[in-house]
């Protein structure tokens, strides 16, 4: 296994800091980022998704779920001001997430797995409340994959209530192959680590170092590095080709919809590409919050 010290120092350091943040205690999440209830803000973006029901963009943040409203301004979805983590759109109107309660709200520090069946307007707890903080979630072939950042553990569930423990590893993000649910990728400080047994074991991470990955179609595997460089792989992560640099600095979230349609959040907002990353349009402005 290659040692981290042989890697580009800046990239590894940024990812290492992000990995450390993933395992921080929940009090940090619950006590920070309080926003004015009358003025929605977009910061600490933790997830992006397109709902097939209406093709609308949904953004999971430290202060709740948002979508572009009239004139492109951020519009809050529902009433929740919780800190939403690991948002994934399982199917039309069905969202899965994890996270932490808003400052002063009732409930355990970790929400476990929560689910919405009305495009993020309301949420209910499915499992693991008080136990798990999943900073990354993916859904493929009827199976939920969750990376428990607090415990450094990949967990898998068919029904959202009963979970199987898989590999232990230090990762920031995961992505599951859309045509082979046994193939799972994880971003680590050493590079992209690959599993071919459903996440039971992972090979050592291989360069390049990616902060985030998203795998929408067999030919639509995208990764973004720590400086915002967007990369695409058409061979399940064996090789990568840089397509562009997403504007706005350090990445916070990434979602590929298909080979041409890509969404990325950086420090100053949410960007969308409809041409495979050649050009980007800003969809929502951010407040330059850290991940």
C-alpha cells in the first residue's frame, strides 16, 4: 500500500482535514451555522439531487433542504432546518438522507436514516436514530449503501431498517455502480478505493485523489478532486480524464445525472453542466461556508 506522504501534499492535506471533520462529534454540527429563520441561506452544502418527478434541483445544507425559486433565489423545502447529510434521490419523490437536528431541536444528535416521500417536504426516521451519522448515501438496485462516518464503516440495507456491516475504512464519499451493485468506490486519502464484493472488502486506494464521486450511468462516473477539478471515467474508475475545473473553490457535493448532466457544489454555490463538464451555469449562490 502506498504511503500518504508520497502523495501531493496539498491535496492529501485537504482530504485529510475533510476526513477528520467527518468523525467530529455531533455537538459541532448542532451548535454551528444558526441562520436567521426569515432569510434562507445556503452554506455547508452536503448533497445534491434531481427529482425525476419534476426535474427540480434539491440541495441539502446545514440549514435544511433548498431548491431554486423565483428568479433563482434559494427557496426552502418544507419547514425543517436540520443539518442534512448524504442526500440521495432513490426514485421520484423518494429522498434518503442522514444528519443532525437543528440547534435547539428535539431528538438525538444523529438522525440515522431518514426518508421523505414528498420530495423533501416532510421526513420520517427509518432506522439508526442516535447511532449513525451517514455523510454519504447511495441507492442502487433496491439497496441502500451508507457510509457511517463516525465509526468508519460501510453499512448496507435492503429495507432501510435492517443493516449489514461491511468494510471498515476511512473515506469521504462512496458511489455504487449502476449496473453492478457489487462494485463500490470510496474516496480515501490514498485515492479511489474499489470493492467488487458489495463493500465487504476494498482494494488499496489508487490515484488520482478524489474528494467526491458520483456514478449515474455506466459511462457517467464522475469524480471531483480537492481543488474542484472534475474528472470522468468510462471504465469503472480504472482511468480518469479531467474535463474541467468547477468554479468556486473547494468542492462540497457532486451528483452526476447522466453522462452530460452534472451538478457540483463548491464554496460559493451550486453549478450545473449540461455538456459533460465543458461549461457550467451557476444555479444557486452560496455563502462560502466550509464543508
